[in-house]
C-alpha cells in the first residue's frame, strides 16, 4: 500500500512541476495558455500511463495435479539371460493460474 501511495505522490508532483513549467514558459505575448495546457496534459497523461503500466501484476498460481507419462522403454538382457524391459516414466505438475 505504501509503495502505491509513494508512486502516486511522485507522479502527481512530476505532473504539477511539468505543468507549472509548461504554463509559465508558454505565456509569451498572452496567447500561449492553450499550448501550455495541452503540453501539461500530454506530460501528465504520459506519467500516469507509465505509472499504470509499471504496477506489479499479481497472478495467483498453484501446482496442479501430478501427471505421469511414459516417454520410452529401456530393454536389456540381465546376467541370467532374461530379456527385461522397464518403462521410462516422467512425472510433472502443471501450474494453474487464476
């Protein structure tokens, strides 16, 4: 919560500073108020967009059920002359995200 408030305060202060600078510099001959307001709005929306894109996105994931697959088979002849085979089994858990 504190991190969110800190980022919001930082974005608001940058917006205020940028709009103040843009308005005072745009008042040349009394016709630059609209240009200053537009520049301030563009800068402010850019800052707010950067703040919204930079927030931590939380995804809730948990391991799903265990799944086992036979991926091959190994066969050999043991020392008694018997032909033996063993399945090569791989088990895994898929993540399930909400």
